[in-house]
């Protein structure tokens, strides 16, 4: 199967399906944590590495994407990513232990870590500028909807066919993605113009891994060790750049990047908090906990491309400011009234939150990358996606630690206390995000 010319929408969807599949597994596994803790005889802190290990693999691979995109053809990168993902899914479908399960998750992280920046690179370089907002909306829709659909998908399959079915059903999606990619991306020749910055890559990956362990353990010693390794990375990166970190001197880029990263923390943090709270605190089934997230998923899915179209027509400020404001109100309501909200009211607040995210999530990514010159697109894309995955992993680790600590300290009320405190942390982040965006909002 070979395309003679670019079919941009199909290519974006092909890479998007892979990214969607990665996030879908990541969030659907949260519903299975009580089952996995029993089957593999581990704790909540141990089992959360099913998510954080995957996110860490992406965070390590994504920085390499700038080098890969500059030196290899998109079609070749897409094939490598897809095959790595399929191998990871098959590994987890047969995993006899937690260790093997984590190996499969790392392979899936490698596939997603290549596919995600590749999708946005295709949008930025192959789509017309007057349709870039809509294309970015379609692209981000594939990843933003997955955290909400994941618990529904995981809960239904867990109760009907067992947790391994979560992986089996995705084989079909990945094969469809592979066919779409092969028939939409032409064979292109790309001349390799630089050598790979291996020392910078190793120290960055090690530094991010150690920093994530430090966050998970809440350990000052591990934080110091991680920072030392990251300082070494900065020195290696100066000699032979893996990423152009000079991009981070751009104040607008940093401001919009923060707001975008807050949404990633919210999506991944709530995908851990809410399913576990519903099952352990409200004593609902895994299926009900999963279905709880579904209405919000539909809202986010519908609004993502619509919000991109609004950006193309009226600019970025109105849809983003409206979205961030709605998301802030929703999270403040959830944080303040968490223990008093019954199942349906909590679902309504979550739906309101997804309205806000749907209006602004994709557009925040668009304007963040739009602050950079075209020559810095690949590096900006890599930095954004690296931090996105790392923040997602960190948010999951932090809320899991808060949750586990509260449960250990308060036998009867720990689930409610831990869940509410996790939501409070996310609410503080989004309030700061609203202030930052108002100060730095685009004038045109």
C-alpha cells in the first residue's frame, strides 16, 4: 500500500488513532487497578506505575522526535511507531506478571511517543494555515477524548471479559491506523543532516525518570539527585543539542504552555481520582464508574473541532478565555462540594468541566506553537509533548500518593478526603492558569 501524494486528514487520523489508543489504555487501566492490585499482589503506589511507566516512556521518547522528524521520512516513523505499539499490546494481552505488563506499556509508550508529535508535525507542515485551527482540533480531539472514554471502555470490558480484553480490542484499531497511514503518507526521501545527541538523550531520560520517582516518593533526596542529572543534561545539550531550549526564553510560549499543561494534569489526575472514588467511596461497579466519564467524553469530542473552527474565524482569545473560565468554575465547584455531590450531580459538574476543556484545550496547543517561528516548530512540538506526558505522569503520581496517604491515615473517610484533596490541588492549578492566560492573552 503506497500513497503518491499526501492525504492530510487521513494521515492525521492515522497517527491520531495511535495516540488515542495509547491514552485510552492509560485511562481505562485506572478502572482495573483494584483488580490488578489483587492479581499481582501489589499496592496502589505500585500499580500506578502501569500508567506512570507508560507516560515516562513517552516523556523519554518524545524529545527524540525533533531529531527523528528532521532526519527521517514521516511514513517510516509512522510504521515504526505502529509496529512497536502492536507488539506492546500483544505483550500485555498475555502478561503473566506486573513486570511483563510494564514492558508492554513501555513499548506502547514508544509508539505513542513517536506518533503524537508526528501527528502535530503533519498538521503544522501539511495543512493550509486557514484550516490549521480545525485540523489541530481534530488532532487533539483524539487524545483529549480518550481520558474520558477510557474508564467506560475499561469498566465494561473488565466486568464482561476481563482486563486483558482491553488490549485485545485495540488490535483492530491499530491495524486500521496502519492501513490509513500507509495509504495517506507518500514515500519521501529525507537526508540525514545531523548526528544523534546520545549523551543528552541518556541524561534527559534518566533525569526525568528520577524526577518522577522523586515525585512519587515525595523524597527530597531523590529530587536533588534528579536535578543533578538534569544539570548534566543541560551541559551535554549545550555541546550537542537534542532540543533547542532557547525556545523557553519566549515568555508567551511559556505562559500558554503552562495553561495547556494544566489541562493535561486535570485530565489525567481526574481519570485516576474519579473511577477510584466511585468504586471505593460510592461503592459503584467498575462499569458504572466507567460510564460516569462517558457524557463528558462526548462533549469534549464534539467541541474540539468546533473550537478550532472558532479560532480560525474569531481568533484565539474568546474561545480559550471562555473555556478556561468554565473549567475553573467547574473544578472549584467539584473541590468545594466533593463530599456532598451524589453520583449524578458529580457527573453534571464533570460535564461542565469538559465543556470548558473542549472549548480551549486544542486552541491552547495551537496558539502555544504559533508563538514560535517555523524553524522552531519541531523543537517546540517536542518540548510541548515531552512536558505534556511528564506532567500527566506527575499528576497521576501525585494524586495517587495523596489518595493512598489519606486512605492509610483515615480508614473510614480516607477515600473521600484523598479524592477531594486531589481535586483541590487541580483546582488551584487551573485558577493560576486562568490568571496567566488573562495577563498574556493574544491581542489579535
